[in-house]
């Protein structure tokens, strides 16, 4: 008999999956204090929560029989993942249950914005009949630009097509072939900005996407564009949006999220052109049922010894094996993070080669870390050790693991290779005894680089004076070089230079380097 504790209010319809299961005992106590939960938790094999209950390290370490924690929702900020992993407890969530709800809310916000429904409703409630004041616009034959074509962005695209809109989309993993199959237009980020009448964002919030819609982006848009954000606060720079609306560049904005929530006194809410809701994207009866159903299925699967669909943390590995492979996790992730910065094309295939000591160990957990590093640039914190390969498959990226006896002089060697439509890029790394991780090869160039901190990768022509010019230019920008590695294909041919610097360079500083005639390409990598 498995004992399951429901610690937060969760849809009864969703919990019906558990109520009908055999050999399951359910306890529903949704008002337990932290101290009370610590005392009760040793009784249970599974714990289900939403966002109310904080599953702390103290609670987890008291959970003698706990096998799994289920979060009926997407975020897991209220669960100590490190403590769960250390104690061999798997954590699952429900990332797909609110997809339809969020997509519908996006379309509702767009239509509401177009027809000025909230403003007209408010006027009528105040006994004002002002038909001529609230003339709207139709979405038919307008172009919707979608930034981020994941689950929700894809659903929005299909719904927009049903409204007979033209759709242009940008996503780091979108190809022209995929766009053609969906019946939409493939575009770069700048294409979406310049061609769309409506722009809806559906990306995760991370370093690369924070304020990606700012003053410069608004300048590239059509006059009278409509903006929709039902994804994450912070993707759109709010001050820039305010200025763009006031200036007339943006006709109106529909926002379900802002950087700081709750947001009662935000200046955007003062503008009559803004329609806002309090983060209601997933707030439907059906969505709450769906996330409960999804997480309950995973909990039952795990308790019965089957695979789960939506794991969040790393499943337990026998301690003797874990101690053998754990030192390679960081190396693998850094190789992936480094390599994906060297190409802007969509990865189609990933080959990972293990040699030397690595050819005889359990490589699956190491592979997961490498794929995680590859995907983090575009997917941010939503990708983790466990779901990395699942997400790669959803993006049509094929992963191959290869064991080889070729060590090229290293005790252990790991090579990550990415194939794209424009070619193959690769990076190799090793763990040096007592010295830690090293990048030892980039494509066909031999180097010796610590995969940490701020790096600049420069492809250039092998000419006298190039290093001096580059150093002088960086000095003018007050950028200090900590280390430098240089290799060349042949005398006077192509060469590579990898710099470790003390601060992450601004885009303008990188552009200044690119203007040197001997330099072919410059890429900043933050590890």
C-alpha cells in the first residue's frame, strides 16, 4: 500500500486518477504548518503540492519513505531540488497542462485589445454610451509575429491561422522546413519586428531574453503595432513599452505579466491603450484539472516502477557509479554551453564521443548534462539534467552517443559535435588530474582553456600584428585579458584566438573587434 499526502488544494477531478488506483491510500491535509509537515512526512511514499507548501530540506530529510514529490503546475521554486536529489527523491511537475489555457488567454487578450472591450465595458458600466469612441480593428489579414514557438507559441499560431491571420515566427529551433509544414512564415527576430502588426512573446525569461523587446526593438516595428505578453514579465522592457505607447508607435498592449507582481500601481496601467490581467494565463478550471491529472499519472507511474514523463531533478544513481561520473557533469555542460555559442543555426544532430576512461563508465547522465548545456542558451532554466534529451527530441534534435578507444594522448576525452544545415562544429574537453576541466580542441584547433568565466573566441587570419591590434583595441575599451590561447591551421592561413577576460563584453565592443580587417568572426561566451 502506497501512502500519498495531498498538502495543497488540488482539483478533485484531477485527483480522481489517484482515487481510482489500487493499493493507494490518500491523505488530504491542506493546512499543515511546516513543523507539522515535518512530523507527518515520514508516513508517506509520495507528496503532492502546488505553490503554497514549501518543501524544505528539513522536511525532505525527515521523509524516510518518500519516493516522489509531485508539483501540480510548472514552477518548482517551492521545492528544494538539491535536497530531493541528494536523498534520491524524484520531483515531477506538469509543464503541458496549461498549454491550451495560456494559448486561449493570449488570443482573448489580442481580440480584447483590438476591439477595446474593457474600455467600452467600463464606460457602459458608468452609464456612458460612447459607440464612436471605441472603434476597433479587425485581425483578419493582419500579420501576427510570434517570438518563441514552443508549446504555447505553436498553439497560438494555429489559432491565429483560424482567424485568417498571417503568421511569421522566430524561434532559435525553428527551421524553414518546420515553418512550411505549419503553414507559417519563417523569420529572423528582426523580420518579426519589422513585418508584424501584432507581436506576441512566448519565450522563457533568462539572460538572453530579458528585455529583448526594448527601445531598439520598438524602433524597428511598424507604426501602430499591437503588443501581447502572456509569457513572462521582463521579456519586454516596461519603460520602453510605456514610451512607445505614449509616442504612438505602439497602438496598444495586452499584458498578463509584469516584472514585479502583484502590480497594483504600475504606470502602464494608467494608459487607456493598455489591457491588463493579473497573471491569469493558466487560471482555468480545465488547466487546473489537467496539471493535477498529469502529475498524478507520473506519481502512480513512479510508485509502480515505471518511467515518468515530466521529471525535474536528476534521478538517483548508485553512489559508487555517481562518484565515478559526477566530476564529468560540469565539463559536459560547459562543453555544450561553449559549442552552442559558436553557431546561430538550428542544431539538427548531436554526436557525443567518449574515449579513454570515459569509454567504460555509465555515460547517460553525462550526456544529459551536455545536452542541457546545448539547450540552455535558448530554453533557460526550463531545461535540466533529466528533461534535456526529451526537450531535444521535441525540437527534432537527434542525440547519438559513441564510445571510442581513440584518446589522442588524453587519459579521458569527451567531444561534443553539432551538425547544422551550414556544417559541423565540435569541441573537446578533458579532466586533468589535479587541474580540473579543460577545453582542448575547438573544431580542428588545439587549445588549452579553462571553461569558466568570460571568454571571447576570435577566428582570424594568421598575420603579424593581429594580436597587438586586438590587445590595443581591448585596452581602449578597458577590458583586461587574463589568459590567451592561439592556434592556426597553417602559416598565413586561418587561426583561432581564445581570450579569458575580466568582464563580459558589450555588443559594441565585439563589433569594434570585428571591424579589424584580419578578424573573421568574434563570439562572446559566458561560462
